[in-house]
C-alpha cells in the first residue's frame, strides 16, 4: 500500500502522469494508424509512431548515461544524430539545444530549493552565455542557408573534431577542484557582490566562498555559448570547469549553476532556430520525455554505479561517433564514398576492445584500492 501511495506524491506523481500520458499517446497513434491513410509519397502514421518510439528509447538511454557520467544529454544527442542519420543538421542542432535547455530546466528547481545553486552567478553568466549562444545559432542558420551541402559537411567534420577532443579530455580526467583556493579577489568581481552562502551537508555547516576573475569567466562563457548555439551541443561539459578553475566556484556549486544557467541561456539560443522553422514539435517531443525519465533513472542509479566505469563507455561512444561524423562529412563533401560495412565494423570492434581493456584495468585498480584500504 505504501508503494501505491508513493505514486500519488511528488515527484513520483509527476513521473507517473508523464509515463501514463506517454503510454496513452502511443496507443492513440497506433489506433489512428489503423484507419489513417498515408498521402502519396508520405509516411504512414504507423511509421511515424514507430520512429517516435525509437527516438524516445534512444533519448532515454542517452539521458541515463549522461547523468551518470556527469554531462549534458546534448553532448551525445547531436553528434549521434548527425553521424548516423540523414536528418537535416539544422533540425538536429535545434533539437539538441531544446534537449539541453529542458534538462537544465528540470534540474533548476531542486538546485534552487536546496540553496546549492548561486542565482547571482547563474544570472551573470547566463547573460554572457545567452549572447554567445544566440550569435552561434544565427551563424548556424546563415551557414545552412548560404553554404548548402558544403555547410552540412563542414558542420559534421568540425563536430567530429570537437567530440574527439572531448574524448581526450575525459581520458585525461579533467582537472577539477572541490574547494578552490582564492588568494586575491579582483575589484570587478568584488563590486558584483556574487557571494551566496549555502549549507554543505557533508560537513554540516554553512559555507561562504570567495570568487575571482568574473570578467574573464564571462568572456570565456560567451565563447562556450557560441560553440553551443552553433553546434546544438549544450555546454555543461565546459561551463562547470570554467566556473571551477577560472572563477574559483566550488565544484558542487559550479555543477548546480550549470543546470540553472543552461535552462536560462538556451532559452535565448533556441529563438533563431524556432523562427527559421528548424524546431519540429513531433520530432522534439519524444526526446524531451526520454531525457526527463532517463535522467530520473540515471540519478537513482548514480549512487550504486561506479561513474568511472560509465565514463570509459562514454569515451568509446564519443570516439566511434567522431569517426562517423568525419566519414559522413567527407561523404557529404563528395571527398569520400560512403563508409563500407567492414570498415565501420573494424573501427567499432577496435574501440570495443579498448573499452574492455580499460574496464578490466579500472576494475583491477578499484580492487587494489579496496584491498589497500582494508
């Protein structure tokens, strides 16, 4: 009985309503498809329903991996769609920003209620990020309209290079400081009065933390927004380390700020895509629902799964997707034929072999650490 009562209390109430709505929606599409006739050259309602269900399942899987690995879903969504489908890149990038925005909006409430997110820092950096992301989105539309197929190929190849760079960054581990040390607070940062103490449960007291180099952080975040708006990636992978290493924001606070910042900043970036007709509700809706439900499951699994293990799998996905993006870009340019199956399979199994080796090594290191602690 208690389990049933829990379904009617927040947040399970909202989740239950969403799942029920999803089931009813797909059942409705199935019933409509029985009597609906497809127009000449068009897709049947059944085909649309099956594709939408596939999008939802893929989004669900991406969200689970992204939450456990500590990155935004857009970092996986946009590259995978551009590498392995023929969907127009402008539509994919627009939907990628919607996915990143929605993920941020979902996390904003809990972070603000807990006091972990610093609203002052979030608003300041959201302004910089929004300007950059808006400019990036405008540039993306300009490239798509003026360069045509050449622009499609260039976007895929550039994104492939970025994704490979992210894979290397994750291999190196990425420098992060839980409590950065601030030796000098510059005058500009001091004048902004950004401090906002919060209660840190792990040590049982209120923490007030100094920050510095706000001007440089705003400049860098504008550049990050430019990349995010142009490629539709979302930017949690960059926003957290920039706050942490440049501005000296504690790691937990930086991660919480990232969700709030993306929720506000990507709202600005989606407008150029929306006005150009690149956002298609029927295409975007399954991805949004999958991100919410997958994100909830990922958050629950996070406590019991070693994030390092998922990180290794994520790196493998990034490198294989990077290969697919570069190959697709060369093919769009007309510089190379479509990648044959045997080459795709060779690259896939080579990366899989590396993942297996890395996982075995990771497990041995974990066992050695546990034995030393005992």
